[in-house]
């Protein structure tokens, strides 16, 4: 039997002056629509995932007799059995606990030490290590770009677009969705920068400027020369199968899909005889970070370049490089081992 985990019948039976579902409706009306689109998609995905768990297992969102604590632990175990990575499990649990706070339902993981400890031990079973994208470092980017500039006599719109996409991605460390969201009116080619309206870590939408190298600026100028209706709109746009750009304004003003970025990067690297097995749309972000570590940049500068609020991700990207600076590596150099 299919069960709706958040229905009036199955929700909660608490003696209170409020209705949990009315509280949820109030949140949706006052907050949800104002959230960043990525945040809204993540919350919707997490809610759907919990619903699938309830439908598959027959669980309901009930607090009778401490049932809610057991439900949360079983939900974590279910996700682990589904081979979800630990980061995904933790994020989805956080979304569920946020839902409880919105509905003013006591969170057993915050008030019950036994449940809290049980969940911590359960999460140990999850694989915390995710496969990292291969870093596209400055040597590879330079080799590919130099070859393109030297050998392509009359490149198509798509070829110039893809090369500009690769270089801008490396310069700015932008994520795929942020990269394809760049608009022409936010470019300052002469000033060698681009204004990014918002990002994953910029929930307030204040935006920030990102530096562009001379190479990227040159490729962008070249791309704009090949782009009809290039006064405004998306910088990176879809292309026809033959590599030409669309001439009609309706198709030409469409934005390149973020999902295409990974395929474009793989095609570029494959064409130049490089290994593409671990290349993704994230490779330029990883590679730029690794390059900065290798060039001795301070972690604060690296965090600013990648718009990170903590050191955890850039330190992970630069993990292999930091090993060469470790105490054991220094001792090995001094002792000639």
C-alpha cells in the first residue's frame, strides 16, 4: 500500500496550538519561492527521496513512542544500502531535519543522545570518499589552446565557443551552472573580468567579479564576432550539428545547457589525445585549484578564487600536492631517501 509520509492522517499527533502542515504551508508561501533555484531543486529532490523511502518501506512521519528517531535511522540505513555517498546521505538527513523544524516537530537527533549516537555510528557505514574529477591543470589547458590558435585557420562558431568555454572555466573556477549563466552584458573584456550574478555559495545574490586572462579575453572577443545578436544575452549558446551558430533570434538567444559542459570538455581532451576517463565539467575547477597549490598560492587566495567558505574542498583538491610538503616528505628530502 502506498503511503503519503506527510499527510494529515500520518503526520504527527502532538498537542499543540499549531498544525504542522499549516506551518509547512506558511514556509512555502513566505520562504520557498525566494530561495535560490539550486536550493529549491535540492530540497525538492530530498523530499522526493524521503517519499520514495516511505513508499518502499511503509514508514510514516510519526513521533509516537519515539518512532521518529527510529525512522530517521532507518532512512539513513536505507540510503546507505542504496549506495548513496555519505555527503548525499548527510545532506538529505539535514533536509529532513529542516522539515521537522519548519513543522515545529521536536528533532530526536538534537534532544535524544541515544538516537544521536546511533545515527553517528550508522553514518560510519557510508562511503565518505567520492570519485574526484581529474584536474585539468594549466599545462593541459595551455597545450590545447596553443594548438587551437596555431592550427585552426577557419574554425566554426562551436570550436571557438568550446575553446572559450574551457579557458573561462579555468580562469574563473566557476561551476557548470554558473559558467553557462554568464551573460554578455556582464563582461568587461578590456578590464579582463566578468561579473557573476550569483553562485552556489552566494545565496544572497550579491555577485562577484572574476578575473579573465588575456587568452580568455581574446577568445571571447573572437566568439562575439561570430555571434549574431551579441549585444546581450547568454555568452555560451547552442550550435548546429555542423558547428555553425543559429541565425534566427529565437534559437540564437538560447543558453547552452550546463549538462553539455562535461561532454564538450571530454571531446576537447579526446581530440588532443588525452585521457578523458575522469574528465568532467568540474575538471577545470579542480585543475585550477591544483595549479594554484603547485604555484605556492596561499589557501586564503585559493578559497577566494573558488568562492569557497571553508578549506575542506580546496584542500581535498590539492591533497596530492600537499603530500609533497608534508613532514615525512620534508624529512625524506633532508635525509636523501
